């Protein structure tokens, strides 16, 4: 595991929302409302969490052109981090 991945891992686990989002996305790709429901937070919080996960290269949107029901999944780096969390 390289230093960059470990730094991102530290960033992810410093927020329970980010950590639970990574665990949830590791199970399956999700739209924000399903993700919010799955981890037990209000939908307005999830957009900030997803933005943070995208910025650090952990998650990506696979249909960015959509305005609603965007689908998010983990990147390969995100999958590595999900393994560290488990």
C-alpha cells in the first residue's frame, strides 16, 4: 500500500459518513438517495460526502450527464480503501 492511499484512507475514516459511504458503495453501486438511506443520513448530507469522495479519488459518478439519479461507484483506489476499512 503506497503512502498516498494511506493518506486517503486516513481522510476517509476521519468521518463516519465517508467511512460508511465507502462500505456501502463497496457492496454495490448506488444513487445518492439509496446511499443516504443505507447509511442512515439525510439526503442533503450525502451530496457533500460524495463530492469529498470524488475529490480524493475514492468514488466516481458513472453517469455524470444525468441531473437526477446519478450512479456512484468506488474507483480502484476506493476498493483498496474499502478493504482496509473491513
